[in-house]
C-alpha cells in the first residue's frame, strides 16, 4: 500500500513538472508583437502614414518569424493628438500586449508614449517625435530616439550654412515648443560659428499671411533666411519670400522639408533651398537601393526618410531580440545599448548607451531647380554631410540621467 502511494506521488510530481516545463516552453514561445502608432489622418498623415508599410516591409524582409514564432504586427492612428497617443499606447501595452511601439510624430505625443513605455516596462522607438527631451531630461531606459532630433536638424544645417551661405541670418519661427527648441539650437550654432542673428519673428502655427515677417527679414538684409517651421507653414512662407523677391537676395534654409512638400508645392517653390536630412533615397548606404526599388515597385514613388528610419528601427529591434535570444525588455535593451551597425539609414550607425540616441551622419540637401530634375521625385541633391559628433549633442550635455530597469 505504501509502495503504491509512493508511485502515485512520483507520478503526480512528474506530471506537475511536465506541466511546468510545458508552460515555460509556451511562455517562451510567445510571439514578438510589434505596433506602429502614427498619424494616419492628422496634419502629418501625408508623410507618416506610410510608416505602417515600412514596418511591414522590415518584418517581411527579416523573414516574418522570430524566436521560432511568426512576428505579430498591428498599427494604430493617434491623429497627431497627445491625448489620443497616450490612450492608444496604454491600450497597446496593456490590452494588445505589444512588446514595442514605433514612430509617434508630434513631440508631446511622443513624450506621452515614452512615459507609458516606462510605466509598462516595454520598449518605444521614437521616430517622428523629434524632441530632444527623449534623449535629455525625460530620457528613460525603455525609450530609444531614432534617426534625428531637433538639435540635429537645426545644428547640422546651421553649421553648414555658416561655412557656405554666410553668417548673417534672420529666422522665422513656429511659435510652439518645437519651433522654440529649434531656435535655441540654431542660435547656439550661430555663436559657435561667429554668426549674427539679425532678427527673429515668432509666428503662430497655421498662419497663412507671412508678408509682415518677410518684409522685416528683407529690411534686415540677411544672407540666409532660416524657416524654423514645416508643412503648410513652410510652403506659405517660402512662396511669399519668392513673391517679395527675397529669394533673389538671400538663400533659404529650412528646419524640415520632405520630398512630399516639393511634390505638393512644385519644385520651383523650393529651388536652391537647403535642409538637413537623416537620409535621402539616392543614398548609397548598404541595402538602400534594394529598399527603394521595392518601395517604388509597390507604391510607384520613392520612400521618404521617415519611412527609411522606420524600416531601420524595426529591423534593428528584431536583430536585437535575435541577439538576446529573448523578447524580455531588459535583455533586448542591453543588446541595443552601444550597438554599432550599418544599414540603409546609417553607415555606420551607433546607439549611444548614455541617452539611447541613435546617431549617424547628417546630410545637407539642396532642393533642385526644375530643369535639374531628370526623374520623378528626385527633388534634392546631397551637397554635404556633418559627422555625428558634430550633428548631435554631446551626451554629457543632454541632461539625460538614465535610470535602471
């Protein structure tokens, strides 16, 4: 009787152990789940909505499987609204059980998602946000900043403009946090190069009449007019600068300008203007040509640099999970920190462990004149580059105090 009881106990123990092992195997086999949260219906939708497709392409090119399971993928629209981004990211982490969120244009929206990533101990890759706070005072261990930030946009083109376009500048700045940040960094660059800021005008977002500010700029007689705005504001300001004849006297430098803007407004509007770019579709980085060819075949147009950045970030995340052998956030984060790589976006690229900024060289792009454009969508020429150590803020100066897990 005692022997039979002992056998029964051993069988029960063996069954329990098998159950635990099976449960652990099942837990380990949970698929990696990726989400893109972007603007698909708001003011930046024309530029960022296609990041959904860039992420899909990265997953497909990776093979569609990771850790022995198919990679799961979903996307959501945050409408470029911080409150919507906050709620959507909370739902993605809690209900949808995603392991990582990518993109999130709009600085306030990006900061909200970064906070949710920290609370849920899940990863977030900021691509469209741009604020330096991600790698500065609001940095955290779960957020990575990919491809660019406001410091890089303003500093790279500012350094190049001082050496190539002149040192007397006038700025027109979008009157909200993003514009203020750009002005701060551009002004600091001016001091580094011994430049002179002849004046600045703050203009409300969505303004249609830039004539009072263009006239003040003309009176100041700058060598370069710097437009620290984007989208329709940038188009309207540039058109009116041309109408008043300012473009005949000074070069125009932009904080942010996409091939989509050139297509929408016409290449003659931006001809001979300058802007910083994290990437251009004519880049010769490894894998860039193949990515562009696939994109053009699918969409009948080349990708913009945010598409390339999304593809890069998703790919590097998947490779980090592969190196870690786990989707466990701390393990993946350690596989990303300090990692050097070469891909379509950056050659070489580096993920700084001090502040989680992904850095690479910044391109200086000149908008082509209509007669220079020999094929559709080829609106820019790469005229220079700024090395990462100059284009990005020194990590000792960012104000980032990286927390632990």
